C-alpha cells in the first residue's frame, strides 16, 4: 500500500544555533538522515516541509513550503498531511540523528493494524514521541485543522481526542532528538 513520508524541516533551531535540517551528522544532513529512513522503509514519496527550501532541494529532497510558517510542528504536520497524496503519512522531525527504517516500520504497521486509529506514535520511557508518527490523513486532518484554527499549537493537545495507537518497542536511539550540538552523537540511547 502506497504511503508518503514527510520530514519537518522548518523549525527555528534556536537552541542549536543554526539550521538543524542542514546540520551534518555522520557526513549527512539531518534532514537526509530522516528522509533516508522513510525511503528505506518504503515511502513512495518523501517531502521536506518548510525551512530553507533551496538548501534542502540542493540535497535532493522534494520540498514543500510550510503553509503555517512559525506556527511550530503542528503547522508542519498540517502542511504534510495536506500535501500528501496518500491516506497514510509518516511524519518525522528532522532532528532525529538515530532514526531508522525499523522505527518507521513499527509506527506504520501499528496504524495499519488498527483501522480506527488516526495516529500511531511511539512511547519510550513513559514519554510519547509525537514527531515520529504515522497518521491516517482522513481521520487526523480535520481534527488537527479545527484545533489549529482554534489557536492550538501543541501537537499532543491538538491530537488528544484522536483515536491513537501507542507503539512499544521503538529503540530509544531512534527517538532521541538533537537540540544542541552535544546531542549530535549517534551512540546515545539504547
């Protein structure tokens, strides 16, 4: 079944001090690390949403301007869901240096196993990871849009009424985000 991947690349990167999406780890830009995980997992198409569109395109990524620039990850997710040409959309933050195809497979398999679910996201160490999720476009988009239009900017709160699947077994390494230069090592987490 065809599905689309999206990488959120439009964040301000204020704690990092420079554009996280274009920062290299292991010789690859963080946006490319996430896009590669999505492609390897079988995405028919991978979109980079927001940020330095010219810089991202120069890395070979298909870019989409964020329809809600400056509105945080929820705006990026809305843009990704709206731009995707598929019912299933896996959305990743660009700042996951350890993300891999197996972590993408787990959330995708979880949403496919529950046809009533609007979202599937990992839980690790008691924390939901909302920026590593598989979304069912037809169920999620109207609810997220309504919350956004009402002023909500938190992904977790906007999605709180959606039927969700919590996914266990995703390696912590795949979920660690890089907010500061010291976070860019690939040997973190288990």
